[in-house]
């Protein structure tokens, strides 16, 4: 721990998720945390709000409290920190743990409440502290809690912080790959996770998660694409369905999952040109948040499927349909972008 090295078997028992089930990325993250905690005694953390909801509890880890506390499992060696509903204080405490050294800390809350801790997050990035912020309920997909709890501008806002890796995995197995990168990179990171269950992408039909570390990678095998669809998080599975519909019309759409644009920007130009050929002007971005920042990748002919207003109170499927996050909407956007690029 003094050398900031990892035990040789730290990733030996990471979960693998079968494609016959749907799993929320918050649940997958909780499973990964527990697998890592079993190998890494230095890993501990908790939540500023509903630990069971954002899946930040180390099962059997005990509560980090004085042994005189009446709370069950209280121990000065406990690995679960009960921060209380105070996000900024949680962020500051995590920064303090990182500055002290040895331990690896994480803390969770809903993405919309990252607003309350932005100062602490900014300082973590400024000081280059290896803190992992876990933000669940990452879109309108949280549903009935309504617009007060649904993040809209937050993903773009967090991406604006220099030195912060903003990570939004597409499915449960991408969560595993992203957590592995977080552990190896040992930098300031924010992990954005879904409340709702998401399809586990069948990696027998689609590409593996091996290139997640590049920040963006092709999920489907499409040579000489007609259009690029770049998506993050829960929207990747929607993009894949759209690509299947487009294929029926003879249109080749390369679906790119972009879990972390900061990692992608670190790649060499050769990889970037291979993944997103400059000759392919038809591009569509799909993310359930504001489009700010996406035009850098999609260009003048690109179409951004985004959310430029606050959400509403309804179930996730209803909201995604009503606000245009459907395969049909992606197909239409691809056709529009192809028409623009052919002029």
C-alpha cells in the first residue's frame, strides 16, 4: 500500500454477467466493489444518501464507528462509512483520506446531487487525488422521482472539470472493465450508473470489453461504415437496436460505446482515425443529457440526440419514448445526418 501497488490477485474474482438477464449498472458496480474489497483491504467507503440504493455497501464490512456505538457492526476497523446526507462533507472526507495515504476510498450518492459536492470534486481533481465518486441514478431513467432527481446538465458539467475521469458504462460487463481501469489508473474518477436495469450486451454477438480502457470502442463489427453512432450508458443498447434496423435497409452503422471521453482523448491519432474515420461525416451522438460537448466528435453534419430540458415524473420506458431515446429516433437521426453529409 505504501508503494501504491496492487495485490497480485486483485482482479481474480471479478464478476462476469450473463447476457440472458438485465442488470442495472449500479447493481453491477456493487458486485464489483464487494469482489475488490475481498482482495483489497485498503478499499473502503460508503454513501451520503441511500447506500443500499447506490450499492456502495461492503457486505459484512462493519461500520466505521467507535466500538461504543450502538449501531450493529460498529468497529473502529469498519469499512463502511456512514457519511450522513451531506454530499460536500463526504467529498471532503474522501479527499482527506486520499491525502493521508494508504487507503483507497469511494463514496456514493445520486448524480443530481453531485451539485452539492462540486467544490470537493473540483479540489480532488485539482490535487490529482485517487478518489472514486460513485453517482447512481444517472438519467431520466430513474423515473417517478421526477425532474428534481433527474440529472440533465450534470454529465456535461462534470466533464468540464479538468482532471476528472467521467465514466458512464453501457452495461454490467462494461462496469467491471471500467472499475478495473479506475483501480489501475488510480486517479480522480466519477462513475455514473443507472438505476434501471439494462440489457447485458451479448459479447458472443458483439465485441468484448477489452478496449474499454481506450474510452471509446466499436461494439459491433462494421467495416467501412456509412454512419457512426456514438453513445454512452443506457443509450448504447438503444443504438445497437437502431443499427440492426438500419442494416435491414442496407445502411452500415458502427456503434461506438464511449464510456469515458477523457480516456478516449488520451489515445493516439491512429486509433481515433480508425475508430471514427474522418471520411465518415454522418455521425449521431446519443446521451440522455444536454448535447454540450458532443459536437466536437460529431461535427457539422452530425445530429445529437439529447435532452435540452428538464425531465418529468413517469416510468423510465415512458420517458425514454416520449423524449426521443428510441431506436426509431436514432434511425431517423442517422438518415438525417447522412443526408446532410451527402450535400
